[in-house]
């Protein structure tokens, strides 16, 4: 876990767009407070409620022992002294929280993982819901969860004479409630009221799970359809220590799929077997922590992200000289302009455009002796993400990836390109083969902005599935080999030879080297195979916007 965790958890946001005169776009970790700091290896995080010592504070939690370590206070006086729920946005890595609870309002925050300091986004509010903190239990929220596509959902509770629960879709930039769906009556809630959802967490398959707090007559957790509010399944909890009265404030799925739970009244971390309902206590949070109410885990999409580049320059023409990697141990890319290259706006998304099929402009950086070859040399699994568009080419055109430099014959380690009619192909070098070329029809040379996930997985039992292409989140099925053979089981990538480069828009150093005729918007590298659900969610998020976090 050591080095990989340190690299992958030092996340997240690239800066907002630079002014036209700024020579660098996306200047990396220093500009964004909502980033897990270098050296932090925690995967579980918690927040406090009703804590006289550390109210409304953020903690890291040891998943092996349950011990909670204080990060810091949110430092926001508005609302109650409780952060009832927290979760990471997997599309950006930003940590969000809810300051409030079922009777204490709903103020949406972002939290700095380095200090715990909070920044108010706004109060959850819409045509059907008002999360303004008021007296007499007017209502509020105690649960939030992000889907893989970055969509934010929150639980809601109306107090007063006719209390009821609901699930809400929320604009994470404004706190506006976009949709509200009442939960069903019953399902163990006391006095047969509408089910109160106290904690929320999505699993790897995209299913939303909910805990029920202390509103239950029968201990249980549920799965919920966030688009309707319907409870789709019930898992009765088996807890020999507390019989049927165990209280769970929040849930979180770890990187290994384990479901963790916060037991607020006991001050304990627990696990829940989702097949049997068995509750197992891991350990106490800490002597100085009264109640850990919110619980979350760093998402896989954040944990395994090696590098990321937002092509988000606002100006037209040729401005910045560098595209910055916004992850830990950055490998920044240098832009070498050609008159045919310029920043442009397409479908409200900014990118770097090449208007010719023959020029020497490129975007490149040295990848040798960096995090890329350290993590990916002989690796069995990796995922490479491109957001690009291209026009009908007169010959093969280069989109980008990794290659070993040679003035005439580079080895394309992992490379996305098109053939001479615009059909996408992936070229890969492995420890056993100098070139594997796989193609997927039909032609996509219509200048449409698309999201491409290139997946290498030599651990797959099916040889034809060991190199895969997803377009806008859709698996393109078996490709056609035009060179090489399908990787053998366990055959690793060859990131270890000399002069390794990461390049976009052009193939090699020589003149007229087949650059893409189109636009590059985004590029990212993951040191694992993303699941179909993660790819679909990531593609949906990037199709919505690829110009960096809000």
C-alpha cells in the first residue's frame, strides 16, 4: 500500500482557468485547498456530531483499528455544531459535508482534508425543500453520497406535524435541490412514517445503500433508488451484542468493497457483511471523540488516479507553454506550438485544436524515471482516458499516450490513434511484444467530442478482453487485431525502456509526423482497471464538462 497510496491519495483539483497571459494551465496541487495532503494514507474519514471537545470536525479513521485522528475543525459558526455526513466527489476528489441533521438544517460545505476547514457552498434548498437551520425541528439532512458520475444525492427530512423522509438530487455547485422523491411509508420506521435515510453510500456497482439511524423498530439497512425514493431491498442486521437496537449513523464502502459503519452511540467503527447482515465491531474511535456521525472512504477513481491534465485554457490562439499534471509528483507537459495549433471552444468545452494533418506541434513531457514508469512498468492493469474529437484524416493520425523516443521509429507503449478513415485503434508494447495493434470500427471522424477509456487488463480470463476500448462509457466489444497477438495471461506493459515520453497530438519528433486533426480536451492515467460502472460514471462526468472542477 505504501508508495502507491501516497501517490494516489495526494489528489485532486486543478486550478481555475488562467488568464490569457499566464504561461501555465492547471498549476497543480498548491492552488486548491480541498486536496488530500501529501503523505496522508488514510482511506476512511469521519466527521463529528454532538461532540463537546471537537464539534463539527474532520477526522481520519484507521480501518484496521477504528482509531480516529483529528484533522481539524470546520470553523463555521453557521448552523449546528455537527457535520452529519461527508463524501468525496469521485469526478474531482473534492470533499463535501453537510452541516446539520434531520432537525438541524442542511448547509452544504466543502472541506479541506489537510486542515478540516470548511467553505460554505449554500443551504440545500429547492421548490420542495428548505434546509435553513431553524428551531422546532423544521427539517434537514443527515446523509450525502456521490455517484460515479459526480452527481450528488442527499437524504432529507421534514419535521413538524407530519415528518417524512426523502431522497434529493442536489447541484453540488449551488446547493439547489434539483429533484426530491419521498421515501415509502414503513420499512421499520417508528410510527410507520416515511423512511428516514440517515446515511448514504454507493457501492462499486452503483447501488445506493442507506442506514436508518435511530428511527428504526427493526435494525436494518436498505438499498434505495435515488431517482424514485423507492426502497429496493432490505438487509436485516444480525448483532448479538445489541440484538435489534444497533444504531448506524453512516456507511462507507472501502477500496476492497468492505462496508464500514459508524455506530455513534457506542463510539465504534464496525463492518457489515452485505450478504448476511452480520455486524462486526472493529474498534473504538477514540476516548476524546463522542460521536462520529459522518463516514466516507476515498473512491477508487481518486485513489488510483496517477496523473491528470485539464486542457482548459480560456483564450484562443497560442498562450500557455505548459499543461500541468494536477496529481502528486506531477509530470507536466510542454506545449510546442505550430501555426496550425490554437486554443478553442467546442460544445462549451475548452481544448487545444490542431487544424492540419501535417505539422510539428506537440504536447510532451519526460516520463522516464517518474511515477508513470514506476507504477506501470510490467503492470498487468491500467486505464487511460482521453477526451478528444477528430476529423476525417487522409492517413493515420496520432492522438497520444506514451512512447519511447526515436527519431524515426518510436515504440508506442500505450497509444490511441486513428487509421486513414478515422477508425480508432490502440497500439501497445508489452514485455513480450513490440507492437499490438487493435482496431474498433466504425469511423468516428465527425469532429464530435467523445470520451475514450483504453483499458489494459492481462488478468482477464478472456484474451480478447485484455485490451478494451470504451467510447462515451460504452464497451465497444472485441476489437480486431491488425498486428501482434492478444496479451498472454499476466503479460505486463513495457514502461521500462529508455527515453519514455508522454505525448499528445503528435507521434514522433520528425517532420510532418501525423498529428491529430481535431481537439484534445483532457487526458488521465489510472494504475488499475476501472470497472464498467466506474467507466460509465467517469465518462458521464467528462461529457458534462472536462474543463476542471468547479
